[in-house]
């Protein structure tokens, strides 16, 4: 490589850059707060913690769906492989995902 390849041509017109906007800066957090301080409890949405059975149901549906799909793939399901069994596994996983959206 010669050094002339790295030089920009002098004939090319220079383009002006985009117009810069002046942004008004300011404080984002209230004055007097410390970094790493625990969040104020009044900011929460007011939801009570979810019951234990909701987490058990969520992981149960997700695990059951994965097992159904795996057993269908391997051929261990009664009646052989079937698209209906596959849809049952996918529906179980979907039920676990929907249950997860309700967890607080």
C-alpha cells in the first residue's frame, strides 16, 4: 500500500454536518437522594406479593410442556408421535408464560 491511498482527495466537496441542537440539561433525581439508596416504597404499584402456588404453577406448566415436547420427540408418548401432543406441550408452555406475567 502506498501512502497516497490513505489521503482523502482534495476535489471532494466537504459537506456541512447536521445542525446541532442545544439540549437543556437538568437534575433527573430529586435533590438530596444518595446513589444506591433503597427505592421509596411509595413508588411501587401497590401489588401484594404473589402466593406461592402461582410460582409452583408457573414452573410446573413450563416443565410439563418441555417434558411433553421432549417425550413426543423421542417417541415415548403412548400412541407414538403426534402433532396434537406437540400442541399440548406448546399450550402448556404458553400457560406457564401467561402465568409468569401475573407474578409479582
